[in-house]
């Protein structure tokens, strides 16, 4: 079904384990070098998908369930992939773990 080519979302979990694996635990973010490799992995998967589906218009989201990293971006991509008249169904089930709970409180702005 060609309509699926623009709706397909690919989710890459465990980006916190991507080489060099030097996640910043206090900020709960990948290092600059790790982010380069994460983006490279995403691009590699995109290229492989396009070899099979050259007209693919979907999205790839790299995330980490354990670190709660990029969960809102993943959810937003999922919402965007659903027909507009059905988005409310997905949105009504939104319940995401809070990324900031794993960030060192000293790095967060005061309430």
C-alpha cells in the first residue's frame, strides 16, 4: 500500500549503547561523539530502507527506553503517522516516562 510509505515510523531503541557508549549519566544525554555515531546509525538504516522502498517518506527515531531519551519525539512521530481524524485515539493513550527524572537535579533550572 503506497499510503504506508509516508506513515511508516522506524524506532531504533538502545541508542544509549551505541559506540562509544559514553553516555553522560548526570545530564542523561549522549556524548558529542556518541551522538555522531547515533546519527550515523540512523542514516545507515534510512539508506537500507530506501534500497528496498525508494519512495519511503517515513521517519526514523533513535531513542532509549531505559534512559527515557527521545520518547516525546518518538510519540510525536507516531502521532504524525496516523491519519488526522484518528490522532486523538493515539494522543489519548499518551503516558511517557519523564526524561528529566534521570537528570542530575543540579543541572536543572530551579522551579
